C-alpha cells in the first residue's frame, strides 16, 4: 500500500513537471515562429518593392507586344485579302469564259 500512496503523490508531480516543460517548449517555439514570421515579412516586402519597381518595364513590354500583334494582324489580314482576291478573279474569269461559250 505504501507503493500506491507513493505513486499517487509522485505521478502528479511528474505530470506537472512535464506539463511545465511542455509549456516552456511551446512558448519558445512560439517566440521563434514570431521572429521567423517577421523575417519572412521583411523578405516579402523587399520582393514586393522590387516587383513594383519592374511594373514600368512590364507595362512597356505589354504595350510593345500589343502594338506588334496589331501590326502583324493587319499584315496577315492584308495578305489574306490579296491572296483571296487573286483566287476570286481566276474563278470569275472561268465563269465569264464559260458564259461566253454557252451564248455561242
């Protein structure tokens, strides 16, 4: 019976000590996590500032690609129009020739 009384007195003390250690470890991990988050925030802010400084260049590139796309679209449209007209004229000439033969 003395062993049971000893365990009843000793185990709660051990559990309390382990809980205190666990609480201290949790506090330390929390503090380190906060410090790490502050460092991450600084890095993110730095990267954000650098990306914002490049926005002007991105706008120029976007404007340039839009203009080049517009020019190439017009050139392709013009070329397709010319090629289409060349084939239409040949078809019309054949129809005119066929019409003349029918009249004779």
